[in-house]
C-alpha cells in the first residue's frame, strides 16, 4: 500500500511537472530530478549504511540492537579507540523516505517494523480486529526513533527523583539533567535559557509548519486559564507546540544523530545489519555472559565479548532474549523447556501510554492525504523543507495537566492532550495502523470521510498509568513473537484519569478560539456504536469508548526493571547490570522502573548516555 502511494506521488510529480511546468525554466527541471533522486533512495549519506568489513570473532563489547539506545552506546563506547565494538541490528538500513516527517504513517507497513500485536483482551482494544492492538517497533538502523512521531519530551523532574527514591542511586533529576543536556542540540529559541543542551548530537526543534487549528488549540488553552510553557524547562504544566527530533524539516533518528557523523572515522566500531540475535552465550558454571549467537542470511554465527554483552533491543526484544537465554521467571522458562540460570522477574512491569481519539469537525482547512501530498507541497518540501510535508505526522501542539493540583503551575502532569491537525478519516492508513474494525470505523467516520469534512483530533493521553502488563515467551523459538499482555486499564483508576482528560477537551471546545473556527465534537452525532447503550456522554459511555478505541502511543517500557537487590521485581541494578549474571547489562527503555510523564524516546537516549559513563567508569576509562 505505502509503496504504491509513494510511487504514485513520484509519478504524478514528475509527469505533472514535465507536462505543465517545463516551459517556465530550469528551476522546475532541477526540482523534478532532485525529488526523483530523493524518492529513489539516493543520497551520498547512504553509502555510510553499507557493511564493508568482516566481523571479527571477538570484541570488547557486543551491543544487541541499533535503536535509540544502541546507537548512543556505539558512539560513546567507540570514543575509546582501544575498545573494539560490535553493533548488531536485526533490521535493514534507513532510507531517505524515513527522513520525511509526514511519511511517518507509512513506515509501519514496511519491513522496518517488527509487526507486533498484543494478545486479545476483554478490557481494552475492543474496537480492534480480534481485540488486538498493533504495537509497532523499529526493526531498522535507528530502531523506533525511525518509526516514531519525533516528539521530544524529557518528562518531569519528579519522575527521576522517584526513580532514585525507589533505590536507584544516580538517577535523580540532578543526576540525569546533565545527560539530557549532553544529548541535545536545541534550536528552541523561546526555551528557558541554559536549561536545554545546545551542543549534543540530537537536534531538537519546532516543526517548520503548523495549521491554523494548532494556533487555535493553544489560544483556547490560554483562554481556559493555562499558560504557554517550555515543557522541557523546569515546569511542564501548560500549552506548547511540540519540540521534535527534527532539524531543518528532516527527521533525526538516533542513527542519523550518533552513527552517521562517525562512520568511516572509527575503525574500532563494526556494524552488522540484518543480524538476528537468537541467544546470549552464558557459561552455566560461572554465569558469565561471553557473547551472542545470531543469524545473518541463512548462516548462524557466534561472536564473543571480552568485556560485556549489552542488550539494547527494547522493551519487547530484550526480555525475550533474556528469557530465551535462561534469565527470567523459573517456572515460565521450564514450561518452554529452558533451564533457568537465574530466576528474575523478566517481562513483568510492562507499561505504556495510551490515548483515546476525540474527533472534532472544523471549518478551517485540515490535513487530508489529498491536500497534503500535492505537487506544490512536495516541491516546496524538496526546495525549502517547509510546508505540510514537514509536519510530524500531523502532530502539532500539546498540553500538560495535573488534575489533582489544577492551579499549581509546577504540577506533576497526569494527562497530556495532544492535538493533531487532521481527522482520523483523513487517510485510510490510520485505520490500518491502529487495526480498527471496518464496521466500527465505518459507523463513526464514513459519512464525514465521504464529505471530506474538515476535522482534527485531541487525544487525552494518560501519563502515569497504574496498570501493568507482561511479556512472556510464546515458545523457545527465537523467531516466534513473544506474547504481549498489555493489561491496559486493569487498574480502573487509569480510566477515571482519561475521562478527566475527555472532560477537559469538551471544555476547550467551548472556548472562543476554537468556536471561531467552528470546532464541534462529533461524539453526539457519531457515537461509538457498541457503547451508545450506556447513554451518550455519560462516564460509563466514555469508559466503554476508552476501552474500545485504545490507541497506543508506542511507549513500551519497564520489562527489565531497574531496582535494588531487595526489590523482588528488579532485573538490573542501578548501573544496569543484570542480577546474577556477570558482564551483562540491559540499556534501553525496558529498565525504566516507572514510566516518565512524557514521551519516552528522549529518556531512552538519556539512559544510554548515562549508562555509557557507567561502563567507562567500571572499566577504568579516563575520558
């Protein structure tokens, strides 16, 4: 589907330009062929994505997973030219289409995604096919920083102070703030001076384009008593345009930020793509990790680590690999014929942020695929990196609320409202990505879709969920996807929190700024059909809607929990070393003990920056 669309866009662009615009001059011709090369995956930088060396049998460090954390670690550890580093990635290289912010929706339909789904549930994902939510994860150089919507948040300082209070020394806000600054290359001009980093590898900027709807959303929030805020500054409560991991209208993945600048300059760093790690090699007597086994092509290889094996495969793959290697709940491993080496709570403590889509119709122009992917917009993006194509998947503006302390500007947010500049029916790809049943989708959206009714969305997203899920093995086959039990809303307090967010959206819709553009909630005219019997707009109705239209925000975390040895649910210590196994660390979002009140890509980058220094200290590397 996505290949066909992009091919059609390219053909339309070239044919239309050649037929209609050729006479005016050479500039148009240059634009045509520049875009053609762009769409054909050209570009000199892609030469850095080639594997042009043999893999050694032994390295100092073997890193599994070239995602947000793995790319950071590969960069930072290879700063020591005496250390030899191997970075293994199951997926392929990035391509240039992945750089284009508005193409983000289509990446989930490619081989750059692991294509995970949750197990069928009776308490959430009820509007989805087989009651299963899709859980995209990046299987590509850069990992999920290639598939995500480029939203950058740090979270609240209390998130990290709580990590420290849970027994994780070195993870308080004062400890981690310098590492956020270390990774950031901020272009946010109206931020709090000195609070964001400016010299790091990861670009942080506002997108180059917003709809009038986004401006009205922020103005409505201010009319409702909120303030504009630098949410990556000292406080988070208020409204803002999104800070994003983009630069000059182009996505910055961890691969682009941390690996591209050093490729070809550090011979001690080797990278092997399309290499599927099947198990960690651990001596059963000494319980020391000394390498990994992986499949590349049709061959199986073993590679050894003199110092450490580092798992950076993410909150789904890291626990799966630990369990396949004998590290995890003893009874569960034995059920699959795996001899436990150490009994740990691997796979537990699974967390995610979810949101419910609140749809509004509007008189202002909104984002449909038909009016975004036009010839003029594509030409403008190619030449200026501006316009709707530079939008981060129509995500535009955000608000943070602490409903327990609504008048405190320094609150600890429990709900995020994020605004999207187009409707859910603006492109059929959204229905596919979220796995929504055709019958439910048609009942709610088909009339507005046929009329091409302008619309937008505000999604209340729960930030500090109480519910916990679990990752388990499906079998001992490493190629079989693990079982994902999201357990969304197993704690009813989470539903009540989201309902408070829904009520705030209803309140905002009445503000003059949104009223002036004709914003109107659709829920009274187009209710979720399987929930209408509860009485439209009752709390029971919204409880039902939230459990039906359960939209993951892709923030899977916590499955290899960091904690003190006295914590029976902990898998790694505060320096991210796996309990009971020497020379093995987990460094990715799976170590998060409690999910931060924000999007998780930024915290994951910070975790890797912090852990790189732990490793250097533990191996006596003087920087």
